[in-house]
C-alpha cells in the first residue's frame, strides 16, 4: 500500500518527499546570504522547507551569484544576485556576525524593505531580526532574537516590541526566531501554519529533530539574564 501523499519516506541516510505533485504551485522561498551569515540560521530552516519540495521552491540569494562566505568559514553558492533575484512568497533573513555591518548599509536595507512589499511571510533567524528592524520592517510589531545579542538587536529597533522570552514570535506576516537552532523550530511552525500539524510532525520525524512546538519555550532567556531564573 502506498503511503499517503505528503508522508516523508526515508532511504538510508537521506530523507525525501513523495514525488506526487500538488495542485498548487509551490511557494518560492528566498534565503538571503551575505558575508558573515550564520550557517545553521540558513540551512536549518532550509532542511525543513527543502524536505517539502512540492510545497516550497527554495533559493539562495546573495550580493552576487556564486560563493558567499559564512561566519564559520565555508562558503555557500547563491543561485541569484540581489539585483536578479525573483520576488519571493517567503523571505528568510539569517543572523551572523555579518549583520553588524548590514544594519548600517542603507542601500541593502532599502532593498530588503522593497523585497518585503507583497511578500506573504517575512522571517528572520537569530540576529537577522536586527536587520529587519533596521529596515523598519518590525516597527510596531512583536519580535525576538538571539538572547546573547539581545541588547544590541534591541538598539536596532526602538519602535519594536521586543520579546525577551520566546523561541519564536509571530506577528502578522512577520516571524522572528531566537538564536540559531531556534530557526528550525520556527520553520516547522510555519509548515504547521501553512500545511497543518501532521505534515510538520512528519518533517520533524523525518529529519530526526525534536521539535519544540511551544513558542514560549525559551530556557536561554533566563540563562542570559533577560528574565529571572526559576528557583528549583
């Protein structure tokens, strides 16, 4: 008996989706690369979305097409340049040490703001929230970010309602996650929002990831002094 549509099938060490197409076009997802991006901020969420290739059409967009160096050293290849990239349904902005430069790059921030117009979901991982905030894309909204860099991120968005204790925050079509690995939890929550909890759980099981599906789960806020530690 064939597995139901959308069920992940594993083959050795790899995970892949059933090849049965959907009636709808997949949503185009652009993940933004820049010099000094955080590797897991990008490839953690893309592991989730990339497991559903009939639902998400994933692309890497960089300053130019080609190699973009990460904060950890290895480079990733951008499929398209900022100038040539097609509009996306979902935009993912990662964090990384390179965000310290981007928050002062007015040309990039204006470009980012233009990309957000008409985009279904504008998301960030880790200190990517600082870049969204500097571009004015979080003004008047609730948002969160990496807890070790939280004070610096808050400085980039004085008109943002920063949430110190959250794994991720959803406010309208803006989604922001806490640090690094939290982007995977947020990505699964987006899958849940768009396609249901069953499919999100199937993806989490397929990649053998223990999904923290409660957005308020955040032990790192207390560890970094943003909220009081609970007494044992």
